[in-house]
C-alpha cells in the first residue's frame, strides 16, 4: 500500500466528488465513452474516503505490517501515501479506534492495540441490543445458545482442568459464597465464576462468545422481588458445577450446569427489555439479582 496515489491532485480539501460521468453532456460521444469506461478507477467519492483509509489500514494491521504495539504513520504521512486529505485520514483512524484496534494519543500518534475479547464484544453488543429489542423469539434462542455454550465449556473444563485451575475455580466459588447478602457483589461473583469456567475450558472463543451471550441476555434481565433462599440455592448449584469439574466428571458437570441454568434462565423475560436496567444498577435492597446466571 501507499505505492499508488490515485489522486495526486488532492489536498487538504479531500478528493473531488465523482461527478465526471455525464457531467458534460456536450462532450463528443467518444470522449464520453472513454470517461465512462474509466469510471471504475475514478476518484473515490468523498464520503467513502474515510472508509477506504480504514480498510487499507485494517489490511495492513491484519497482515502484520503494523504489529500490535507499533505506531501507525503520522496523519501527514498517511495523507501523502494515500493521496487523501486530513479529514479522510482522521475519519479512518477514528473508525479503527472505535473498533478497538488502535488507540490515538494526542502528540504520540495511533498505536496498534492487542485485540481482546472484551473489545470485540463491546463492538457487537451495541448493535445486538438494538437487534434484540425487535425480536422476542431471540430471547429463547439466546437462552438455548447460552446453555449449549455453558455445557460445552463445563465439559471441556472438567476434562482438562489442572490443579491450578481447580484452585482458581474454588477461590471464585469462595468469593461468591462470601458475597451472600450483598446483591451487587453476589451478581459480580456469579458472573466471575462463570467466566472462570470459560477460561479454564482453554478456548478463548468460548470466553468471548459466552461473555457476549451473557451481555445480550442482560438486556432481558428482570429484577425479581427478593426470593428468600434463592441466593443459597445458587451457591449450592455453583458448588456442584465446580466440584464436578474438580472431579473431572464431564457428565456430572453437564447435568449441574443444565439444572442451574434451567432454573436461572427463568429470570430472563422478554418484557424486561423496555423496563430497564441491569440488576446490578438497582442497588435496591428489596430486589435481588440472585440468579442471573
Ligand atoms: Zn450461575
């Protein structure tokens, strides 16, 4: 890239809008035909320049030409190499920043960031929330997908957990148990335990997808009036899952996850999406986010 400047006349004001074809009705037919056949390599319309910059830089990042941690060329250099104006370069860089691929530090430049599951998920989630709100059926499909993932992760975790993994899982369970009576903390430790199981499964795709599913499901979460004993039941269920993994018992782990999620899934209702917020935002002592997951 950067070897061609398809628009050498460009300056700060961006490339000219593609207004060539048919713009001069008085041209001789031969000239018109030539101008139309050249349309495919015509200047990129202004509104697409930023996107084009983004695509090209993306390709360079993907190819490893700009590895994680490296600085991209300066705005000025990118302008010169791509033959576009500053607005297009900024637009492209900002789009990459929104994707979580680079960070732009004033005075330093744009640096390539490691891509994390979290940054990918936060990308997906905004549009997913929108998508979900329009389709009630999706709630059931999400629950099913989450169950399938959690089962697969627990089974895999049971087959491959090391002593260290088991110690980590037990520590997560202890933290969870210790948060009984503190609804916000209880929810956090619940989610953390599930994430630990995902991590122990050893597959980062499981981690990313299960976190995304959970994120989307939270849009449906409905606060329930405190159900006495629900927290204790949740802790017992989580304990069963952890112990099955520790015993290297995939079938037992699957059963425990199914029982746990079949009960917990009842906490998600399609009506909840308009009503609001996530349980953890409520802070209301009369409500309890006990069995989100
Ligand atoms: Zn749970």
